[in-house]
C-alpha cells in the first residue's frame, strides 16, 4: 500500500533488482550538422536512385546527373546489408528490397494524395465551393443553422475506441490494435494548413488500411475558413467514416497558433468552426476537448448543452486541463458531470488513464450516460488492453506473445513504409518510439496488486525469463537490441532518443 500511495508499481520482492548503472548520453548534434550529414548520405551509394533500383539499368533515370540520388549500382550492391528473413509483404523496390522472396504488388491502403490534387494545392487553385459558400453564409448570419440534410450518425456506444496518437498511432500500430480488438480507429492529428498546402508527409497521416472498418481522421486548425476547406478536401479525396476536430492539443507549437486547446478560451470561434465544418460536409463531425484551458476555470460543462446544436455528432472529453498536461490523474467525476449535462442526442466519450477492464467497467457503471471510453496511453503500453476488455480478464501475457505482437508491427511497417533499407530503418524508428512506452508494462504475474494503474512507475525488476527482463528495460540500448531481433543490425553510428518527454508524455496523446 505504501508503494501504491507513492505511485510505484508493487512488484513482488523476489523479482526486484538494483537499478542498472546509467550510461552518459552522447553529445547532441546541431541541426546544421544533421542536415549536412543527411545531404551527404543521400548522395552516397547507400541511397540508390529508385528508378535504377526498379529497372537495374543505370541509364533509365530521366534526371541523369541532376538526380539527387546515387547512380552507383556497383557501390550500392557492395554495401547493401544482408537480406532479412521472411517474405516481402509489398515491393516496388526491386534491387533495393531487403527480402529475396517473391514480390507481391498489392496494397490494402487508401487515402493517398494524387499528384493532380497536390499540384492544385501547391498553386492555390483548388476549388472549395461548398466551404466558401458556407463561410459566406456564416459571415452573413452568425446564427447559422445546420444544413437541412440528415447526417449519418456513428454509434460509439460501447465500442473500443483507440485514440488518435501522435507519432506512435501510425497505421501499422493501428493494425496491431485492430487485430487485438479495437473497434474504432482514428488517424494521427494532421494540421489543416499543411494539408491545404499539399504536404505529402501530412497527407500520409490520413492513410487508412482496409482492416480499419470504422475509421476517422483528426485535424487541427485555428480558424473556420481553414477547417471548412480542409473537411471539404478530405471528404472529396478520402474514404472515411468521420472527421474529428482537435480542440484539446496542449503542445505549445499548436496552442501558440490559436489551435488545439487554445480554442477552449474562444467558445464563439469553437462554435463557428463546428458549424461551418458540419454544414460543409455530409460526414459526421466530432470534436475532442479538454476540461478547460486553465485549471479551475472549467468551460466545457457550460458549453456541453450547445455543442450538439452546433452540429457536432459526438464530443470526446479528456479529463485534464491544458495547464495540467499529463501530470495528474484524469478527473473522471468532471467527465461524468459533462456527460449528464449533455443532450441525449450528443454522445459523450470519456478519455484519460484507462488501463484495465476493471477501470473500463467502473466508468460504465458509474456513468451510464457515457457512450464509451477512448483509450490512449493504455494502448501504447499494452495494446492487448482491447482483448482484456472484450474478454473481461487480466491477461498475464508471456514475453513470447508480446514479441509476436512486435513481429506483427514490423511486418505491417515494412508493408506500409517499404522493404528497402529506408523502409526498414523507418520501421525500426517507429518500433523504437513504441518500445519507449511498452517497457512501462509490468507483467500481471509479478504484481502484488492487480491490475496495474497507468500512473504507477515500474521499479527495476527481473522478468520470469531473459526476454521479459529485456522488455522491462528503460534503456534505449536495450530497445535497440529488441529491434535487432526483428529487423537485423542497426547501421553504424545509429542512435535513438524518443520524441516524447518520458516523464510527462507531452507528445503522446493529442488532447
């Protein structure tokens, strides 16, 4: 009980061990130095021209000497790492592929950005007739009514909803969660301005796999015109079931632009954004918010009765303020209060700290008005939480079963990012980002108190086998060792540091 009161996971005494000696981090390189190294590497024999890789003919590249990639076929073959074991899942990479098996050219992903649309966006010539008409109506009538056509509603009640997660909530991770029981998935938060500029990297966040049968995309924008044009563009170019507008992201770079949780301080702008987005497209518009911007100045309960009339089909409430970030437990009593005040036509989804089927059940019992819970960090640390909820049990999962889940992720990653060296290393980077969360899981069989709570810090402990001990390590060097078990040796000079701040999960969850 003393350990639990100090938020330390109560691991059985026989498994405890002294903390390993930490290794000093290497000196960080400057952005200029990293950029220079990237340019040098791009022209090296490692980065063979994609056209030459497909054809095997050095004269096939239309750019000739002006190509930004290497045309040194012999040099590439001399330094190419050995092939990985297994079958290539999807391959347009030819000579650059890291598999020697037969290539199968099929893809189960949709929502790509066509070159024609991208060029129109680049030239600012894309037509937004619906959005512009609705924006004009909004400027003439501040009490804009919803479009008369009926919207298709989504029944979130009781469904297991995987939160949109920055960086780690990528398509391969979502596929893993679908296999393990997630019902609803949502793409990573995409910035409206970047989508409207045709940035390929931002559009990649909208990709959808065929296994995602109930799928939404999450966008973030500060102004009605930007959001309206974005939702029109998405409905026109993508296959989706709903569009979620993030009004809770706490990250400074987003808030400083007036988006994310900054909108909580401007309820009239929130209203305009939801109304114009809902009036522009047929797809359901949902929103994700926090309890408030500043602690103690709760705004959402005063708005909840109106949000449905603005045109939102559902609202997700993360039980923390922007000021709070992730430093304290979510305030579920306040989430319940909002759910009870909401009109029956507006589904309310709760969010924050769900890490076991017990907590899931408690929220169902204590507030039947809640439609469902959104699961975020809990899924990052143990994606089998969806299986636990559906089967109503604490799964004492073995290290081998956990490794098989990581293998699935790697296979999905190679299919999504590619099976050439670049695709392998991209898959490795995202695997490592994920492993920077999974080590926080403490096996059920090692705990004196079950289930584990999300805010418990795991002490240093031995697992029941060597692999379980390795998976419990908080050292990036050990995460790299796990990646090498699945993707081969890392390149020379490889280093890794997670994007998120490990003590606060600042960038883990959008809002």
